[in-house]
C-alpha cells in the first residue's frame, strides 16, 4: 500500500499510516505508548486533502473490532475501544470526510476516486506497482471498489 500511495497521490494530498497494530508490542512498550496517548481503533491510513480521510485495511472477510471490556492482571475492568466506535467518534468530530474499509488495492483506488483525492498520471502507476498484472488491473480498475465487496453491497458514503 505504501508504494501505491507514494506513486499515485498528487500534491497537495498527503498520506500517513497509523502503525499501531503493525507489530506486537511487549507489555512495557504498550504501557509506554498508552501513557503517551496512543489511541485504539484509528484507521490504518490517513489521507489529508481538504479534510482527513481514513482507510482501514482488512483481509477479505475481516470486520471492524467492537468495544469490549477486559480485565487487567489485577482484575480491574478496562474498556478497549473498538474500531467501529472510534470511527464513529472521529466522523462526529467533523474533521473527517469519511472512513471506509478496504480489502484490496482496487478498493483503495476506488476510495481515492470517490473522495476526489488527486492522483498522478492517471493509471500509469499500475504498471510500476504490478508490471506483470498491469493489463488485468487496468481492465478491472473502473469497477466499484473490490467488485462490490465492500461490506456486502454497502455503498460508499462520505460526510
């Protein structure tokens, strides 16, 4: 995804990852990040263009996490905010234009188009990203995100 966004986003659009779930943290690292203020449930990718746009990357069939209560080693209950609730809270802040789930490169591209985030060189970046698959990707590029797999037919929405 990094290569896709680096190759195709046109200025002044900028992107940044929120890499909180990229690696498993030790208990000490998790405690340090928590004290620093790391938030649970943030979208994996944040795009900045007019507003903030969020993309949560999931494998096929993956779903947003829900808020749950766990117990610490000492037995104290602790609420872990889920992605679904955090995304709603972010959207309610009015700083975000939209937050969607993407299951593939095609989904991400469809979201960029839907949100009208500027891209460089049309679809030429496809050949650089997937040289062997450039023709098949280009042929399917115009279809709706992932061929309609976004949350069982849910249409893309933007606030």
